[in-house]
C-alpha cells in the first residue's frame, strides 16, 4: 500500500495533534479533488469542499477498510471518495489524472466499477436502501463486527425512498448502520431550502426511531464525537453535518456555483497555492 506524505499517520493521541492530522487530511482531499477537475476546468469541486472534513474524520476515526461497508449515495460525490482514497494511499496520481475521462474507472458520476466504495448510486435517494441491504446481509451472515456507513446528501431527503428505508432500519433496529448527511443546502436547482423545506432534520429522524445528531460538518472534533456516539448507539444513527460548498478555498469568487464550480486556470493556480500553503 502506498503511503501518502501529505497525511502521514501518527499514533499520537494528543487531541490537538489529532485535530491537526484530520484537518490536513481534509485539505489533502480538497487538493486531490481540485487537481481532478482542473483538466476540464469545471466539476464537482463544491461537493469535495463541503464534505472534506466528513470523509477525513470518517476515514481517520471510524471507517475500517476491508471490514466495514461504505456507501456513497449521490454518485457525483464520488470525487470525495476518490480524493480520500488517494489521501489514504490507495489511489495514486496516475489514477486521479484519468478522472472523468472516457474508459476511466474514476468516472465523474460513480458506477458499480468505482473504487473505494461498496456501493454508489446513479438515481438520487437510493443509497440508504442499498446500505440497509448490506447491513442486513452482514447481520444474517453473523458479521457482528462490521458497520455500514452511508453517505447521503440533504437534497436526497426530498426522495420518499429515503424515508421508507429509514422506517425499515428503525423497525429492525439496525444499529450497525450509520448515516452521514452532508447538509450543504445545495442542489442543481439552487439552495435546497428554496425547493423543499427539510428542516428540522434531526427531529424527523428521531421521530422515525433513529439516534440523530446535528453538528458543524467542518468541526472535526464535533464530527469525531458524533461518530463515536453513533458507534455506541443501540439504534440506527444519523450524523447531520452542516457544511458549505465554499469551505476551505478563500480564493473562490463570490458567484461560484457550489454545485458545479468552474475552475479557470488562474483560479486553479490560486487554489492550489492556497491549499499547498496550508499543507506545507
């Protein structure tokens, strides 16, 4: 397995050092994602910016490669998984430079061939159902150590299938199922809250029988604590992570579209300089 110099892992359990390590992992995710979209000059960079701390904390604190299941429900968020896998040393530069190109296994919208995940979905709103199937299969096979982590987006809460799966998971007490929701208030048609009112999110999931926590999705300490509490819960759990598609890149122009950011060469140079400066 390749070791990545940017985020070389430390055994130091000092909280400040762990915070620094996870924060660097998040910026490594942003940098990898930026380099992936640069050749086209546009892409799903905003999704990586909003979810960077989520995946960094998940990978460093909870998710165990080759033991747990990882589901990325919104297929366009697969860029974040690729970047996290690269930061973990399981994908290299030769892989990342093919992102979104014809015949590449790193497709811009995740498919059944996408590395790094147990499942990713095309149509939105289907990932939780798939994750539930994986968790139920583990239970039936007696795999009592494995968890299933399902990453979903706030726009997907407009899909009825999400709530059907939530009802089923609570009824069957699927306590090895943990959902992480990127609540960045962004979807292709505009801010989520201008399309459908989905808040109060936590209260709705609790009413469905879930252990629900609502946290700042860029605060790695809060994210880690929420994941730890989820691992210990007797109920299926959801961590609602409030995020921004602009987080981590101060050089973005005010009118940058968070769903599909354009990255002209000058902006790309400024963004790389900003991220490399923090990682130096």
